[in-house]
C-alpha cells in the first residue's frame, strides 16, 4: 500500500488513553515516520477530513516532548495546516482505509455505504478488538451496546478483519456463523507493546502490587479487593495501587470501597487515569501486577506488565490466557477471590517463584509496531 488512512475520530476527541486510544495513538505516532503515507483522518459530520489543530494535539500530547523530537512529529503535524476532505472514492487500490475504532451513528452508516459500494477501489480493513458487547452483554452498559451488532455486520463488508487474539478471532467466526455473514476471515495480529523493557527498578517496601484497568464490571476489581482484604487479615504487608478511569461517572462502587479501606488504615489507592510517565514510575515501583479481568479481547495490561519484567497474576483462559501462556504469569481462577488471594500470596511469600516468573518475562519477545504495520501495508506475509 502506498497510502493508509487511519480513522482516528474518537481518539482525536478525547484525552483518555486506555485500550483503543493507546493503539490508535501508537499507529499515528509510528506511522508518522514510515515511508508510506499513514494519514490520520476524522469524521466531520458528512465526510472524513484532516484533523484540526486541537485534534492533532489530542493525538500526540500524551507522549513526551522528547519522543516528539525523536520521531520528527513537528514536521509531520505541519502538513495539516490547511483543512481538506478525503474523497475515498477517488483513491486507487493502492490505498487503504484502516478503522481501528468502533464507529457508530452517521459515521458507521457512511463507512457501511462505502464498504458496500461497487464503485470504490480503496481497500478497507477494520480492527475487531473484542465482541464482548455481543457475547457478554451483561458486562456492557446499554449505551455501549446500541449499534454494536450493526458495527459487527459492517465488518463483514471490509476486505480485512484484524483480531488481536485467537480468542477474538474465534468469537468473530462464531458471530459470522450465527448471523449468516460470510465476509473476511480474521487475521490474528497481537498488539505490539509500547514500553521499554527492564527499565531501572525502584521496588518499594512494603511491596506494591499494581492493577491497571478501567473500572468496569468485567475487569473484576471487586474480587481483587476481596482477595486483598483476605491477605491483609492474615497479616501480610503490601500496598495495592489501582490505575484506571471510571467507565461511567456514576460507577462509584470500587472508588467508594477503596476510600472505605483507606479510612480503615489499609494501604490502598485508586489513582484514576495517570500520565504515561506516572504509569512508568508505578510499574518501576511494583513487585508484580494483578489483572483480574474475566474477559478481554487481548489483555494489553498483562503484556505491558511483562515487557517491563513484572510478573502478573491473571486468568489462564481466553485472550488473557493466550498472553499468559508465553511465560511470566501466575494464572488463577479470577472468578474466585480465594484463588486470587492464593496467587498473590504465593508471589509475596515465594521469592524463588517470583524470580522464575521475572526471568520468564525478561525472555519473552513481542511484535513491534514496524512488523505489525508492515503486515497492514502488505510488506510482510501473514503468519
């Protein structure tokens, strides 16, 4: 491909930096310095257009200024001083529109019409992060479920469907079968992990356990807090740090419970959303991490923990289990507070086990953004 457009609409209009936003910003960041044209575009209400100055800022300002200089982003951003709209029907078959977000409303209708028309030559690829809103609606807010099946049907019209795990690919196959959609078969392409392996460590005393993940039902923070209370009652000394924004403003169960535990003198904190620099410091200070999620499309926090040499207590099944299988994780039944407590207890008390998992984490290899984007651009064969 000579030109790849990246639909960055939602990410360009938020300062949230978890999951999909981390992926989209990394695509734009690393696309800025490639030989092809990787061009972020945003939905303007009737068509796609270049991002405005404020939208460009939201795509990049979460990254450090030093990274801006190293990646030459200033020159890259200067190309959009003038607004322009994109005519995708005028693009050749050497162009690709990549949709790494979950469009809805008029934007989805536009993309659906574009995918269905016989007049387009531009190729289309979409990332299917997960199908939880379809397969596990009990964990999804109604506002997020609206239109999700229509989005999945749209995926059946594009040339390429990218899934970050075999679990998600199997779920996509299951949806295709149940909905009677032929469409493209999934390409399993695990996410590259942004982070510097084995940074200088500054593990604290008492040991700190870090949990990174948005506060929402399927992330299962309640059982993690149950497990922590079991261990504190046994007299174990540790600090629990939870990082992640609330999915909805009225989701106060976990934050209220953390506050109550603090008032009882227990070593716990909920930090909400933090900067990348603050998160790196927390990883450096942690002894290991816990990720109690019941279901994921990939399990990015597990991989981001492992690349930094930090073992993780997590599930051994589903997409998270795929990440864990490569080593560095202690897998438990995350639906059981007692099993979670047992896993955490083992890593707090067993230095030999902890060291072995640290060694496993250090020996792992991960896809790079260069290799991932090469596959998207058609410069490498699918594995």
